[in-house]
């Protein structure tokens, strides 16, 4: 069963040529709040990260995949993190970098592919996502993909001196 190829997009492992894209993502202060980043990353550090990206998810406890259109245009990243094979769960995050690429269904399809991949290859029981209360686009995306709202962390993050609540979403696989 092919799990990482969809109709409009496919997911692939990080490659050395992704250096500039990852550099752009990691240094875009507008998205630091969704990636829990507070400092910029150098090209040197990202190059080192890419050189070690070959680590197996069981070793690294995370997996970052590149979202590409079928015309090989890189549009985003989707991450499995906090992978715990004992409890068969992982956190999930997604980013479509440029606004012009959003709303085209790439995120929806990438999310569907990773959900399928998690069940088929990682034998996960559940995925979870943490989304700030004011990010209704991401909340809708995850809800439409079958994630359920399960609670809220009050004053969990701070952005520009203001605390934000973070909503928790969970997808439990039917086995």
C-alpha cells in the first residue's frame, strides 16, 4: 500500500537541497509561535540537521517530511514528533509556508497521508495536535481530518507579551 503519495501531493524525506526552504521556515518569525521557536537558526545548524535527518523515527523520536506538489514544488512540512512506540502515539504538526499555496488542499491531503502512514507503518493508536485558540484554520483542518477537541491549556504560550490558550486535538485510530 502506498501511503505517502496522494492525488495532488506527495510526502518525501528531507534532502540536502531543502536547506534554503528549511532555513526560510525556521527563521520566519511570523510562524515561530506555531513551532515553539524563539531564536533564529543558522544555515550551518540546519545543514547539520539535514545531515542527520536520515535517523529512523524509532531513534530520533520524530520524523519531518517535505510536502511536494506532483510538479515537485516544495510547499510545506509535516512533522511527527514526541513519537512514543510503547504507547503508540505521536504529536503532529503541519505548515504550508506561503499564503499563495494555502487553501489548495495540500495541507488536507498531507494530513490524510500522514494519518494513513501512522496506522499502516508505525502502528499508532493515536495522534495529537496542539493548536492555539485563535488558529481557526488549523482547528478546522484537523477537525475535518477526524481529530476531536479534547481540552484546553490556559495561558499556555506567550506571543508578543500576551498569553494564549492552546487547544488539544486527538485522533484515535479505529483498529
